[in-house]
């Protein structure tokens, strides 16, 4: 966690059990930015919108983190353009278009300001939303994020995204990329779950192959936020796993350094899919930061101005496994 150069490293636990899954609320539908968007809502309070990553759907969020956050927020999850319950209109996919979808979605729900939490590709969308429409974002959580895809990273990321899209991904390599080598080695049982999820991605009929490719191209063509991050006015927390190979901690540091007053939280032992490795811990720190009095909109509000004590360590069970 970073305030004026301070870092806090938090360790994940090794519990692999899942909470009993409750029936989710019915899917709602609205038309925004020319497409029909499917979404679900949980809990009550200040609105907190979760934006999923590559190939992610609203039903992919771990129910434990949804339950924990819904205890204090009106949690809204939705399918990105072309995924699951959300349609498309033929426009080329881009991170900027996804951000405008999100803004229009909030408009249709009648939400003037919301907390925004984006994971992986969803964090790029969240950055664009906060940069383009700072008046719409109260608190901002950027998980497994980066400020730009540099040339060295571009080749590796192109290969990873293409393998997922073409269903040629090595399960062992994908496990390492999603969870880090050490965690993957300790949990070989996750290989069967990941294989099942990859099969579901390509056989369920819920994922249009053209939309998967569209998301891939949106990620690879995103110009990044470097040089624009200081336009973010929201209180922001950057959240990263210390073993993340797809968006390593040094990228998280670059993002946090560019946003005034930003918190940086590093979860020791977690990889790219840290929300599903440590949902309880992640929910705890998200609640802590978003519930800070410093997030209350006030005249002359100074983003990042409140002092928040570091959270205690807590176990982080392993959760749903799937590509991001």
C-alpha cells in the first residue's frame, strides 16, 4: 500500500473451499450506447460498478467477493460489449468504446457518480472512464493493471490472448500466467478446473468468437494512459499480486505513481487473477478504501487526502479459475 512511498505487502492463504452459491438476482437489461446490456445488482448503498476483464462475464465474479462488497455497497456487475448477455452493434471494439458503454450504462441506470472497480482489461476501461469523465467516478480500484502495453510486453500478450481466442492455450502455462508459478505448483488440481473453463468458453455459445477477437484487438491497440493519469481526480487504489506475470508489480507502481494520492496494495503470493485467489482479502481492502471519509464529495475535495491505516493480514482462499 503506498502513501508517500510506503508499501504494504499482504499474504494470501491456501484455502481452496468455496462458499455455497446462492441463486443470483435476475438479469436486468437496458439499452445504452446503441447496445443491450445485461446486468445484475446486489446489496444497497453507494453504487459500486465492477468491470470484468478479457472474456469475463458478470457471472464470473467470485460470489464471496460479491457477497462481501454487497454488505456495504450497491454492487452492479454487467457483461461487456459482445460478451454473455450484452450485444454488439458492429463497431470495432476498443477500450475507449468500452468506457463510453460504461458511461452510457450508468446514465441509463440514473447513476451520476459511482465507485468503479476494474480488473485486468476492465482496469483499462476504468482508467479511460476516470480520465474522460472524472465527474462520474468517486472511488477507483484498478486491479492487475498497467499504464500501457510496451513493445516487450506486446509480443507475449499477443501470444497469450491469441492462444485463449484460438483454444490452443497450454493449461500449465496459462495457470502460471494467471496465478503465478509458485501458486500454480502448489495447486495442480486447478488444471482440471481451468481446462473445463476453457472448454466452456469455446463451446457454451455464450461467447461469440468475433467478440473474443475484438476484445483481444481492443487490448492490443489501446494507447495506454501514460501521461494522462494525473487527470484522474478520484481517490484510487491500485491492487496487484506480487507474482503477476501478465501485469507485474512494476507496472502497478507506474500506474500508482501517476495518480495523485494513489494507494498501492501488493498481495504477496497472488498472481493476475488475485480476486479469485484472495477474494476475502481483496474485498476487505476495497471496503476499507472506498468507505474512507476522504471519498465523500466535498467542496475543494483533495483526492487521496485521507489517512487510512493498513489492513491486517487475512486468509485469501482460491476461487473461480478462468482466463482474464
